[in-house]
C-alpha cells in the first residue's frame, strides 16, 4: 500500500483529500504545519508528497527543495495561486505536478495514481497486482480499485470488501448473517440489514441491469451468491 504525506494548513481540505485517497487504497498522513511537515518528510518514508504552497513555518517551496535533495519520489504541489511564475518555480524546484485550487478530489486521486504508477515503472518497483477478472468485472485487490468493462467504479471500503469476498467465493451462497460476520467482524453491534443496503449500492455501481443482476444474485430466503 502506497503511503502519502499531505502537508496542508487548511484542515478541511486536508481531511477531504485524505478521505478520497484512503477510499482509493492509499495510506495517508497529514501535517498542518510546514516545519513539522518538513521534519516528517525527511525523517520518514513516503511514496508521494502533496504540499500546499502557503504554509505556516516552512512553505511548500522550501519543503519541496529539501525533500528533492534527498528523495526522488513524486511531489505534487497545491496552491490557490494561479500565477504561472509560482507553477514554474515549483516545477523548477523538482515538483512533479502543480494543482490549482479549487480542484475536484477525483482529479487529485487521478493525478496521484498516475504519478505513482509512472514512478513505479521507471524505478523498477512495479509489482504484479492481485487481480480478480470475471465477465468484464475487474477487481484489483492490491490497489483496491474496481472496473466494469474498463469503466472504473468508486466503491466505499465496505462495498469493496463485500464485493471482493463474494467474488473470491463464486457460486457459493452466503446468508446475510454470514456476510455481516465476515465483513463487519470487528463491529459486534449492528444490523444485518446493513448487508442488504451495501448489496444494493454495489449493484447500482457495477450491474449493467439492476433488475437482472449479472454478478450478485439474490437467493430468496437464503442470501446472496456471486455468479460465474
């Protein structure tokens, strides 16, 4: 799992970025102060850095410069400034990308994935991911990503876990109680109706025809089965 450090003094923006990146399978840590962010960036190992330009303490330019002196992992700079001079300066200091606020979280995730993929290829770190591929449905267990006929679908953590578990046990019928126990195993207090809700949401995202499910079949009076 790739580990990312976000150095961003606006807490709401940092948490939003963190939420979207974690949903995409990344491990994310946040620092809101530039000096502390610089210290962690240099002392700890990360696979990618997201640096805000304007920070208390050390700014994004200083952090980028110091990190690039010691590490060659991807650096993305983020700023509300639209001036080309800042973009040119950031890229000149060794940043791999520059994103101007406001931006969509999905755009940030896409850029992070692209830079990590490129870095892994050129550094020889790319490993073969654990993939489940069934009838146009592709589940990348390593990256925690899902595609249906090459169209990527965004699933929550539990939706991904539930879909993956069913796909790993094709043609086997599981009761709602069994699925709740397997997927929500650490949550002792809960309602098995949660399973029904999550199955409905998964179908909305992956089934071409929700009235005639292609992947997850309801076995009335029993539970659910992943069809192959």
